[in-house]
């Protein structure tokens, strides 16, 4: 399998032979992705198109200039991580490519982070889950949550104006055998998990807090879901950095966070939300 060094040397030799001027960072990354095409295709699930994956990755990179300043090996490693999990980076919220200054090397690297919709997608791959979703709860909502012998969850969002302060988030999973599981996590617990994250003040925790809160409660519920060991292991490949496309993912301490912006994120339709006539949810 070709490494990033091999690809880089090949491209450099080609440019030198042709006497071309140095390529722009975006064009250089585009050339790398094209070279990686066969490897991306091998990594992707059979239902996903490698050309589409490369286009989405390049669009994500071009819309965040800080990614173009990152080390090429870690950037391509993050793209390969997304491909191996079958998650598309960018606006749909499957996963994020977050640039940061590596505290060990002093260079800009890229961290791969699974998003809310990515966690849902991974859960659904088990084949045992009929539906899974999560919602944020605000202080003006009508919300009732009880544990015990007869656990109960009821949520009716406030629809007449400001919903108030963020209170927490809950997740619900319906199984194909008719069972279900739900879990609520208050804001304080979500904040504890956010502060333990190496990306606590960076990327989607800044730009998409509510989505990350919903992802957090889904991950908390993860151990109660009928999910295979393989998918559980896939979900663990979160908040990682790969030194290149052939390296194993690893956790690396951050220094000097670099905020990743997604200006069009809020305009994307939330396809995982239940229909409007199911906004009030009760389990008794």
C-alpha cells in the first residue's frame, strides 16, 4: 500500500518533470485524494461511492482554510478514518475534521471526530434497531423523566417562543423485537464529558454544541444497545489522529485550539428527527 511519502514523492517528481509552478494547497490535496482513490475504495462500505467521498472530503477541506495549513499526512489520515467507518465529513454531521496545534510536535494536525448523525448511522448498522434519535431539552419545555420500576419519559417542546436555557438531552432507541431503551443526561453531566474531551473548546463542541450533546447521550446509552463488537469498536475510533493513512489511530493532546467553522450547518435538514406529529414522546 502506498504511503503519504510515496504519493508526495510521485507528485513532486511529476511537477519537476513538467516544469510546473508549485500547486496551491487545495490542488495539492486534490491530487493526493485522487492518488488515494483505490485505497479509499477498499476502505469504504460497498454502498458508498469513492468518488463522492473524495469530493465531499475536498469540499470540507476547502471550506476550512485551517485544514489546508495542517500536515498532509494527518489530514489524509483523517479522511481515511472517515472512509473506513463509512462516514461522510462536513455539513451533514456524520463526522468532523478538526484542525489543531499538536502539543508534542508544534505542527498543525487534524483530529477525526464522530458526529451525532454518525453515531446514529453506526447504531443502525447493527440491524437490530428500528429507530434511534435524540433531542435537546430546554427549560420552557414540558419535560418529565422518571426512573425506577416504571421508568417514564415525556417531552413536549415549547412552541410559542424562546425555549429557554439548555437543560440536557435524551436519546431513544426502538428495537426490532418491540423493546426500547431511553436515557436522559442533564447539562452538568454533558459538560463533564465535554471538558474531558481533547476537543472541548474546539470544532463541533463550539460550532454545534447541541448536536454534540445529543451524540454524548447516545454514546452513554451505547452499552445497552444490541450492537455487535465490531460496531462498538468502530465507535471507539472517535477524537483520534492518524499520523498518515497507514498508521493506527491514536489520541494526541491538543494545544492552541483552532475553531472549525460550518456556516451552513444550521441549514441542513435534520432527517433523523421524528415527524411533527410525534414530537410528544411518552414511555410508561
